[in-house]
C-alpha cells in the first residue's frame, strides 16, 4: 500500500465498530465489506495497522461444480496466486492434498482481510495526539507518557504495550492521575479491574472520534485521587484473565492423561484415529512435534522444560525432506488450529472423555503479549507416549 513515511496521520471518519474489528491483532475477517476496507485504509494510513486481503477457494464447496470431492467434508482453503499452472497441479488442498482447479471448475472465490496492529505505529500515533494537546509531553517508559496538565500532570499509559508492571498496579493508578489507553477491544472489555474510578479509553473510541482525549485528560488532571480504593494491590490491567480478589482459590481441574501413538502415516489418541492417512500435511506437522517430544522424553527433562518449536522453524522442518518451499505461514497456523480443534472434537464425541483443545498439541504465546503465537509442542503434562499398535 506504500511506504510508512508517506502515510497521513489523520483517521477521521472511521466507524467505531469497524475500527474495533481491525485493532484486534491477527484478526482474520471473512468477506470484508466495503466499509470495513475503507476503515482499514484509514488506519493503515495512520500507521496503526498493516493489512492484507487474500482470495481463496474451498476444497469442498457444495456450490462449486467439482463438488463432491473424495472428502466432501474437507475444510481446506486454497489461497490463490497469480501465474500458477493448473495443469501442473500447482494448487493442492493443504488438508487432504488433492489437486484443485479453481479456474477450470469456476470455483467460487472468497476473500479475507488479515490485520496486524503495529505497536510502534500506535505509540507514534498516541505521542503525536498528546503533543497536539500539550507541547510538554515526556516519554517516561515504553508506551508510557507524562503530559504537563494540572498540578501533578497526567500519565498516559498504552496498557497493551506497557512492560513495566508498576504502571499497571492499583497503587500507581490511585496515587498518580493515569489514563489507560487500550488497543485490543477485548482487553478493554475483559482484562481491566472493575473499579469505577479507573480512567480507561479504547483506541477505537479515540480514532473514531467517539471520545475527546483532550477533555478526558483535563478532567482527569483536575479530579484528584479516587475517594476510596480496596486495600489490596493487584494489577489494573493484565495480559490474561481479569484478576478476582478472593481469600483462597482451589483448583477443580483433575489431572488428565492421554495415550498417544504415532505410526507411519496415522496418529491415534486413546486408540482413536485423530490424524488420518490422507491428511498428509497434518501428519507431517504432528510428526515434527512428536519427534521433538520423544527426544525431550529420552533426555528425562521436566515437563516445563520440553521445547516449543516456532512457526518459522516448523516450516523449515517441513520443507527439509522434500525441498518444497512453503510461503504461506498463515496456512500452516490454520492447519495446526484445525488439528487441535478436530482432536478435541473426536475425543469428546467418540470416546466421551474430557479434553481441552491444547491437551495434545500445546500453543505457546509470546510472554506478555495478548496476541500472537510463539510456538507449539506436544503437551508433556497430558500426553503419554506408547509404541504404535498395529492391530
């Protein structure tokens, strides 16, 4: 869409609801409307997000002329690229590996919008907005600014990107006039402590003009300390679930163990097939994770020390045996996500056992980040390996 330096800093006329959708880092929106695409363009010009629109066809689409394929329930998506020769089977379903001919069969095209929030862009945008309100703005920490307003000044903290915990505690907020700006709408709705005196603003409200940041800061500077606070110290914003103040907490989750077998082209959990022979891509992904799991098991490591493999390293492992280049990182992530979901569904429906989505393949996320996967591993806390049973 052009260089970042050429973008304008205005995001006027952005609908609040559309902005909220786009400010969820890693959001994938199917068949985006014209209104949403216009909002994405505005936020991109302001440097707040990076966006990409991609077209794809479904492996098994009841409305396509090549339906039904061998696996009529295949959920695979085939992303389209220019210059590929259908006669050479360049298009293949990532789930079932069957060749797909979008042009020949005039398969229906679908679109999706992928959005990635720029932390640097958000900080630059907020800093510019604060400078417009008052020239005396000082950056006192990453994503934290002090604005010279009132007797004590006002601290503006971008909660999603603040790395210093002291700015996210109730003690700090109660003694220093602080306005928290939340980028991810989910964080605004679920991750803040329920205290009426806390001043928090959604970035979607700011960029859409639903709130007047200048008025909020002036009023907060003049309001003084809160009249009363609870006599405990917990974070006012967390990257995980919102904290609950209670006297004691006991876990009600029972320990679970699942026997897993991996053969030459099939995977079973408690004897039930969860990766079928025709799902070659899924099996290859599982095999990479399984081999690392067995290596760490042989080393007698503690469960918490079992290694995760990043998505980029996983792609390299998948490319090595065949020399085939995998360019679509998002497609690999989708395959893993569907594999996690399908394993959970199969075990629950066919075996009736309680299982969580990550009891077999575990996802690790960047420490301190609300969005974005770091890597994957076979869950060492819930998986027990057994040699593959042939009968």
